[in-house]
């Protein structure tokens, strides 16, 4: 929620009290230099004891509510027929209107099951933008991903409200090129993660469904960040201005054939699920559930998490919860913009994204500017961000790097975890780095896994720039922070 101060400023304000806290520490600059070297300049490989603010992701790291924790205590740990599952299905029915629910241990498990059930070799899956794991599962099933985003999607400095929209003309063209029977499904990702947490409009979803239905193509909705997308619809789409988050969610779901989500984001737990009203689709997926995840009433999740997810789903429909991440992200983005740091605009869901191509124009894409930026941000601040650029793309069949559309350092803002002063600190250090950007150089791989290489790959600075950057930091701030 935002609140107006008497001096005219509008600030995000916490509509909750913090009763349990976890301490963190800021390792001094020399320790940070050693830590990022030990981690192969890959922020995934840092230990949290070396991290001050963990902005790697909002996945599984959001603050849980008292009611979620309380619900965990009444979990029904039955292998089959658990009452916890039925409390989850009641929540799914109330919020989304779906009758059939397939729990899975997290979002990518849902993607695996969907790819297994619906993608055949040679099939195409159309989408507003891919997510790393969704693409990997489709490709492992022998399918191909075709992204049909609008021309606005990749403009990082913009005021276009719905950069996550799917381009309907490209959708028609894809149907003509591949034939509807080769299109396994069209996938709409709410607040498209890899292009900066950018939402799509309800009107766009309606039109996508209209065209998909005409050609009998199922519409799959990735709702990992659904409450954020609903909040942006409420704020940016005129026709839905006065509507509640609950109403918008119901409106969205009427166009959806298969819904799935990582429960780790909007629902603030560790889990995932698929839901649908189509019995045939349900029957196609269900047999695979015990093979890969677990029985139909727990699907690889702990029953405690299932209970917390049922509560988390209901809570994400509250205005104060749906807005809690987005309003702080907007504040963060505004701080950076005021200091001249190129962040993705408009501010999106899940994270503040810094555009590494505009931040580090002297680093060529094959030297991974977003990876270099993420490593440099850690070095100067102790803040862990995530590379979302070419390192996050795997090589093609010939072994060539596939250049990413965007080079972003993503600073996730887990909901209800960090405070405004911590965001001010982050903006200050990133602005300092921007003023010293010439000191940052590129990276090269020294160890490179064959799939989703960004998780475990190790890199090195191209010309030993990290020591020079650390020295410049020490000159300005000393060695203790
Ligand atoms: N879909 C989207 C849009 C996601 O953002 C994620 C995960 C997944 C699917 C996969 O879900 O992690 O529960 O298996 N995003 C995390 C992130 C990992 O950091 O953005 P998962």
C-alpha cells in the first residue's frame, strides 16, 4: 500500500507488524572479494553467511504470515486422502474456480508434468516469454518454444503498462506457419519474469483465449506471480480500476484451460500445483503425478506446506498483500532512476531489474555484462542479485552462445522481508557502482554445465577487474563495510 506524506511524497508502507526477525551481517569488502572469487563470480554459489541482503530471488523467501505458520501445525500427514489437500482444493476453488487440483513440489515440477502430458517431439509452444525451467522442460520433451511478445517488450526504458502482452498478429502467423495441431499450447506467464516482471492486460488474455479457442489450442497460464499481475491490472487497466484483486483473479481465470504456479512466490510457501476444470486434461496429467512427484493428495509437497499454501493463496488476494512487493519495487526503481541508474521501467513485479547493457555499455554481450554487473553489485554492497541475461541462456546445438534479448541484473524484493532503509542502501551502493562503472570488466566461463548453466557455472573476470573495483571502494569507504 502507498501512503501520502504531508510533504506530498508517496511512500510504500508496511501493512503488517514484524514480530519475528532473522539477523543478517554485512561482510567487509575484502571478505566479499574472496567470497565472490570462491563462488566463481556466480552469485548462486555464494553462501548466505557472506550475503547481507539476499535479493537473488523471491522464490521461497517471502515472509510468511502468522496464519500460515499456524495452519502448518494442523497438517494431516496422510499418504493418501489428506485433509490438508482438501483444504488446498477448497482454496483453489474459492479463489480461481477450478475443480481439479494436482499438487507438485514446485513450479518446474508442474512444467515437467505439463510437458510430459502435452508436448510431443516436433511440437511448438507459444508464449509471451519463456522462463528458464519452462523452456528446458518443453525442449527435453522434444518441443520448441516460440516467443511472440510485442515489440514493446524489450524496450527497457518505457512507460508502456503491459509489456508482457502476447502479440496477436504473431499468434495468427504462428498458426499459419505451424498449423494449430502442432501447437501444444499457448502459455501466458503472469508478470513475465525474464523481461523484468512485466504484466499482461486482461484484455490481452481475453483476445489470446479467443484466438486459441477458435483453433482449439489450450491456454496454459503460469500464475507464479499472479497476484502481482492482478494488482497491475487494477492499477493500469482502466476497465478494471475499481475492481478488487479477488474479482480480477476470477476474471482472469475464465479464459484459462490449465493453470499452474510455483507456490513459492505469490503464495509465499514452497510448493506448486496445476489446476483445471477440464477433466480430460486432468486425466492426462494425473497418472504421471505418482511417477515423478507423489500421490495425488500431496504431490511431493510436505502437508505443512500444503496447509500454508491454502492460506497463502487466500492471503495473496488481499489488497495489502498483493501490493506489498510491487510498491516497494516501484520505490526502489524510482530511487535508482533519480540517481541516473538504468533500471527497467515501468517497475514490474518480483524485482527491480538493472539494465546491464545501459549500465556497462563497454562490455560486449559475449563477455556477459549482466553476470559481471551481478558480481560487481555483490562486491560493492554484499547484496546478492541474479544474472538474467546470456549466462541464463544455454548454448545452441552447435555449441554457440545464444545472446539473450536482455541483459539484466535482477534484484528481487521478497515480500515483507526488507525495509525502506535497506532499499535506500541498495540504491546508494548501486549508484556508487554506476559512477565507477568503467572499472567493471567482462567475465568468461571456466566451468560450464550443459543445461541451465547459470546455476552451477563458474566464471572469471576477463582482466582481473575485481581487485581494482575493491580498491576503489576501500578508497571511498574504508575496509570495514
Ligand atoms: N514460472 C515462473 C514464472 C517462475 O518465475 C518460476 C521460478 C517457475 C515457473 C518455476 O518455479 O522455482 O517453483 O520450480 N522462478 C524462480 C525465480 C526460480 O527465481 O524467479 P519453481
